[in-house]
C-alpha cells in the first residue's frame, strides 16, 4: 500500500529539543508560536499568523524507551470519554493508554501488537480500538481491563462504528465486519476484492450507519449500501474506470440534505449520491478528497492529495475558497466554531479561518503530523509524528 507522502526534515536532535522547549515551554497557557520561522514555512506571509487560537497546556510522550522509534507517521487521533476526564490514544509502538485531560498524566496503559492507525471510539464505558495487526480491542474506560478482542483479516484503519448493540470495523483488505458490541461475537462480514494491478492509497472509508443501512466506500472504487442486520447488499455503485490508476473511495460518507450522502473518490472527486439507490445526483471534480467537515450552512471542508484545503458549498454547488499548503500530506479538517484545524506532515498543525481560508496559526514542533486533532469544548488534543500527545486550550 502507498502511504500519503511525507517529507522528512533534516533536523538535529539538539535543534529539535531546543525548539520544542522554546515553543511549548512548561508554563500553562503559554501561546504557541504566532509567527512562522522563515526557514520552516517561507511561503506563508508573516501577517497571516499573528492571531493565536491554541495554547499548549501540557505534552506527554507516547513512547516509553529510547529504543523505540520517535518519528513515525501517526494516523490515529485521540478520543475523549463522555465525561471529558480521559483522553485515549494509541501509538506506533503498540502502546494504548488513557490520559487525564487536565494534566496529561497516564491513568493506564496497555502494550499490544501495533501500530494503532485508527482513531478509537468511546461509548458506554468502553473504548474500542483497532490495531494495525488486525486486532479490535474493547477495554474498560476506567482501568483498561480487556473485556474482549477480535482478530480481523488485516489492519483496522478506520474508527469503529457503534450502531445500537453492534460495532462495525473496516480493514485495509476491503472488508467490513459486524460484531456484537458487548461480547465481540461475529455477526457478519462483507468483502470486496482488492483491485488487481492497481495501487491502493493509505486509509479506508469509515462506514456510515443510518436508518438500519450501512454505507461504505472501498479501494476498488465501489460504494455499497448494506443491511445492518445481516450485511446483505442492497445497492452497489462502481465509480472506478478501467483507466484509473487510483480508484479508492476512502472518505467517510457524510449525510447531506434531501436523501443524499456525500462521498469522496480519488478519481472522481466529490459525489452526492442517493441513499435509496446510490445514483449520482451531482459531482464536483477535485484532486481526491479526505473525509469531510460540514457547517450548518451546507459548506463542506476537505483536504486534497495535492496539499490543498477547499471549502465547497453543497447547496449552490460552488467552490468558496481554496488554501494551498504547497507541500505535505494533510489530514481531514476539523471544524471548531469559525476555525478549521488541519494536521500537516510538513507543518504539523494549521489553523484557518473557515469563512475565508486565511491562515491564522501554525504550530510546528518539528515532526509533522498525519492525525487530525480532536476538539471537545474548549480543549484540543493532538498527536505529532514525534509520538507526543498535546493538550491545548482554545484561547479565543
């Protein structure tokens, strides 16, 4: 599989240490750098980042020894408990743990075969986490006790989806599996063939469950509608053409108005499809899309494969703005108030004005990031490719 491109920096360990200490500090509510270092991001005008949105409260390493890798692509975002007291995250090394959201203190940690590329899901006192070794774990939120585990066919790359008493996982081998959420007992599996002679892009579509139906995209360019009860196929749409080098449908389906869902196809761009028969109602050609963020006005935000962030109005069918990050792989955007937060493998964490696309802030501790931040209330939790978990405050 081809991972999203990642440009490595030639930064010495001494320089990196001094940079982190200077930019983050040890005092609470210290503002993150508000003006880019010219050698880091020379293309961005200094006036674009004079506004601070985030402030670092604490940071903790996710690696436990000097022998573990300290710079690996981190695709798993943190998840937060319903009461807001615990943040959960897995690392490249296979460590998965719970941290206090106020201090970052480790509350419990389990070491299993990793890495963790999918974001965990928390519900009803259980945290569900899928690993790159193809294991789904169900741990008790309070103390990390293993309640059950399930071995899938391959790496679990999407966040598990809870639907009533069922949980659905998606693997990188084009397979959906439905389990009993309390026991881990197998219920059904749906599988698509891995495309022959085609490369696959890193990442899979997280299924959407609505009205007892399951919608999901696959790397062969297909979108399916399944019955939640037994996994039977209700509708199937093939979007890929024989000439497509890449045909993946890796974005998470998003519910729109008027009985439509929005999906992102690597070869076809944005497509609005009918929930009844998956017929394409309209489309917008763009260079591959990530999963989406959406505001109440029907504007969706997404990242592209050529380092751009776009805002598209699904009601007027027009592009509102485009931000060019110029280089680096970008995560899906996270919409917070009037801000848009996007992780970058090149520049770590970008904060944009969601109305205009103007760059407001850059936080770059030097390692980049592939994992989108998680925002709960006035707190943001974010993991760098340097295997460090950050707790931040929204200061404005």
